[in-house]
């Protein structure tokens, strides 16, 4: 089964929708990675932000999405928003790192940045990469990022909804022979709406994600 990500995938619906790798709905969840995005190319899977673009990198070592303690100059809501932003960067870097190596050893790394059904979804995409001997090349670029909503609880847990616009023209997916599997003519930009949760321990995890393909950010 071919992996799919909202990136440059959208074209003809193929396969089951929902938590699987292939989705035929223009607005589904899971924007996984350019690899998948690209990878899903053949299958069809079909992110506006506010702050300045922040290109993702893929060379960092595995880390958990925790953030430094509160900054006195920020309100609790502003601090949570900053934490969510940093945690998102860790999440994207982790996805790219795993997909660039073809989806191997995904469980340990993904469990540090995602939870619930979304965790199971990205693990499934990593498994699909391994099965097809595909891998990601490069990484998508963040063209816009904003925190749209923050909710705080008395026990220090929290949630945040972030909106990200990703440009997948800066990544690709290749087969075992190094040939691109990107579907010709597919759009490269995606708007992600991501729900993140903060545990009482301070760890932020991605809980849900929906993606909409757009012509530009």
C-alpha cells in the first residue's frame, strides 16, 4: 500500500479513507511528510499561518517535545503558545528524519511527538514506506505559522490549535532506485490545522491533524 500525505498528492482518489495511508477526500487529516506526500503521489491524498516562515531541518537527534519553564514576561496563554510552536518544530523534524531514512525505527521517535489515532496513522505511513522501499528526500518548508487557540487547565495540562502552511516543493520521495515517485501536476502547498495537547508533565504531543491543499500559502 502506498503512503500518502497531503502534500503534492492530491489527484485521483484511491484506497480507503480515514486512518489509512490513502485518502480520497480533499480535506482529510494527516499531513505527514513530503515523502509520503510525494509518495502518496501515486495514490492521491489529498498547510496560513501568521508568523514568519520557519524552514524545517532534519538533522537533529531524537528529542521529546518538551519546552523550557515559563517566561515571566509572558502570560500563561502566551507561554503555552510558544511551547506549542516549539513542539510543532520538533514534530516536523521528527517526521522528516524518520521518513528520510525510509520509515525505520519510527515507533520510539513518533511516540515522543504524537498520541492517539494520529500516532497510529503516522506509524502506518512509516510502515508503508518500509514495505515499498520508499524514502523522503529533502523536507517541506514552513511558509506560515499561527497559534489560533490555547486552552489551559488547572492541572497544567493544555491544548492548542495551530495552523501551518507547508510548501512541499522543497521535498520529494523516491523509490529504491532513487527515482522520484511524485505525481506530475500535483499542488505543492498545504494548510494544516493541528490540535496539540500538553500533558501534566509538560510534554506536548500532536493529537489530530487535518490538511487542505491550496495553490499557494
